[in-house]
C-alpha cells in the first residue's frame, strides 16, 4: 500500500509540474479550472494504469505517454501543433533520461554506503527522484524561454531553479536510504512535504517575478501617459495661438494696410513675421498623425533640444497603425536615451540625432544615427560600454531591447562610422492584435 501511495504522490507532483510548464510555455486556452483538473486527472489515471498495470513494453509506454500528453495539450493549451508535438516528445525523453541518471546515482551511493533495500523500495526511489529531476529540467527550459521575453535572466533565477529541487533529491535519498529507522507514515509525510515545498516555492518565486515585471510595465505605462500629456499640451498651445490670431486678424490687416500706405516697411516685415510664426508654429520632430509615435518622439526631441541637440526625422508611419505601444516605447525610448547620452558630450561638431522609421507590411525598420565623443570601449561580450552613471539601468534597457527583437525574430546591428553610432533595428509583426 505504501508503495502505491508513493508512486501516486510522485505522479501527481510531476503532472502538476507539467501543467505549470505548459501554462508558461504555451498559454492556457481553457479558462475552466475544473475542466483542467479533470482532464489532467484522467490523463494521470490512464497513464498510471497503462504504464504500471498493463504494459511492460517500453516502446508502447512511450507511445502512450506522448499521445496522452499531446491530447491534453491540444484540449487545454494554446500554441501550434508542431510545438505541442515537440513538448510531448520532450516530456517522454526527459522521463527516460531522468530515470537513467537517478539509477546511476543510486547505484553509486548504494555501493559506497552499502545500502541494502528491496527492489520495491529501489523502484520507489528511482520513480520519486526522477520526477524531481524532470522538474529541474522543466524549470531550466522555462527559464531559457524567458530569453524571448523582456525580463533578464539573473543569477538568482538560476539558483532558484537548481537549489530547491536538487537539495530535495538529496534529502529524500537520505530518508529512503534509512527507511528501517522511520515508519512508512513518516516517510510518506516527509516526501509529500518536500514535493509540496518544491511546487510552492516555485509558484511563489514566479509570482514575485511577475509582480516585478508588472511594476516595470506600470512605470512604462506612466511614462507613456506622460508622453501623451505632453503632446496634448503642445496641441492645446497651438490651438490657443491660432484662436488668438484669428480673433485679431481683422485688426492686423488694418494695421498692415496703414504700414503699407505710410511706407513703414520694417514694421510691415515685423508684422508679417509674427503672422508667419502663428501660422507655421513650432516645427515638430514628428507629425505623422499617429498620436503615439508623435507623442513619444516629440517628447524626446523636446528634451534633446533643451540640451542643444537637434533631432532630424524621416518617418513613414501610418496614422492609423495600431502598434504594440509597450514594445515600441521600449525600443524608441532606449534608443533616444542612449543617443542623447552620447550626443550631449560632443563639443567639436554639430549635435544632431537622425532618426528614420519605416513601416511596411507589419514590419518596423528603425535607424538611429548620432555622434559621440572620443572612443567607446567594448566589454567582453562585444557590447559598447556606457558612460551613464546608472550602468545597471542602462544594461537592463539594452537587454530588454534585445528580448523584444528576439521575440519578433528581428535583428539589431550597431555600427561605427566617422565617429557616429548607427543603430539599425528590424522587427517583424509589431502590429497590435485586436481583441
């Protein structure tokens, strides 16, 4: 009885781990939590009965495992069939590899410490420990998948991935190797607690990580709102000036006519310049009609102007293009920040930033060119080192940019030419999906 309960505990643990993995890598299609639980429970029942009670064939068991897992993926999760097939085969391979590794480790330990257990106990150890090792592999794959997102993979992420499961394996091996000392109930309770700790610590850590990313996105949204407010203020000021000009238009014509008749051409010229200013207004860096792009670029251009930097633009962006604002904001915002940082130090030539944006067939091309002062060093990875005092923030910005570019299978190229930095970014499918 104890043998069967341990096997069930191990299978329930890894089944829940597979659900978390599919949820993170594919996304949940089914919103009904009860249906998700029932589907996985049926998967577990069928798999357990087929594997442990009916078939002894390795090939038949592997085929059953892949087929059942694929059916569950199709029913509950998003993603392409090809990707689901890959994950279905992967879980089967990971199961086999994990059991081989645990068998090897146990064989070495049993020989060194002269551990004598029944075949039934050894089978329980291998089955339980292999599930924890599969959990480690799933966490590593999920973490590597983060490279296509904005978040940076930190050292603490790797520590969390390996620390708890591997130490759990060591603890359970120690407990099971001394089974004669403990009662079956104590062993069961210990293993349940250890497996539960693995799941809960992982979920808690992911929750903390998600909260951190949400906080970052909140700050980004606040920054976007600031861009919009600045753009609205500029438009409001323009309309106030135009209303004032239209109200005084008749009086201006009378005054200009008097200047013309009396030959006061210098005053007439001055009046003409005032009229030209109100009609033309301030030349904006961006006036595509796409309020998001215009707000962001004009805000950055206004900030650069205060530092004596002129922003020259060549923009081909549809006014009705529904872009992914957060990603465009990260790309353009970081490009502008880096360009302004480098350009403001220039003293021997004109301070200009050239920005070219072209949209074609849902793809986005961005070219940013700016001067820099002196020589810029590269780090061991070949990336240019910043002069910004807040190097950690700068580095995070670059890594987030790379994450967006990789996510869209795009490319970024950084060139040097005549003491100018040239950054070229090509990103595919930046159109926002409509709900």
